[in-house]
């Protein structure tokens, strides 16, 4: 039943409501809660509170699936967000320290073999030139 629940959650890109999961699997809500707890404990899913027609439930999402917020992941290098997105400064990109720092972070993450989503240490341009 555990694997069936995980496969059902995986198959829905926007996640599923916990109340729909137990109905779909034809189990009671108590057993579904135990399955969800196990999936949460193993970090396979996330659970967010949601209200449907005034009834409180949870939206379950498979951790491996990219949610709509994942579409901005390419703008992140470690914990540094791409500085030109939403920038209102009228600067010259070749001389923008924020943009340079972001580009250096990309280069460092590629050179070190880090996953771009991992946090990295900030390094000044002077250190890179050494």
C-alpha cells in the first residue's frame, strides 16, 4: 500500500490532496495518515495545509517533482539569486559587482563539481585572480 501511495503522489505533478489519496486507495483516513507519516519521515514527500470547501486537508507532493516554484531554480546559484532579475539599476553589466559575483559563483560551482542548488561560499574577484 505504501508503494501505491507513493506512485499515486508521483503521478500528479501538482500534488494530491490527502483526503483524495485515501479515497483513491480505498483505505481509511487513519491508515492513510500512517502511510503519509512514513513517506514524510523518509523525505519522499512534502505536506502543505490546504482548505477545500471549508474542510482542512493537506496537499502532498513528491519531493523529486519540480513544482511551479522550481521554474526559478536556474536563477539560483547556491543562495545567490540572479541579480539582474527585477533589477531597476541602469548599470553596465560588465561592471556590475552583483552580476560578477553571481557569475563567479556559477564558475566555482562547475569547477568544484557542486550541484548549483547547494550553498557555496562567497569568493571575491580578487581571490579568484590569485
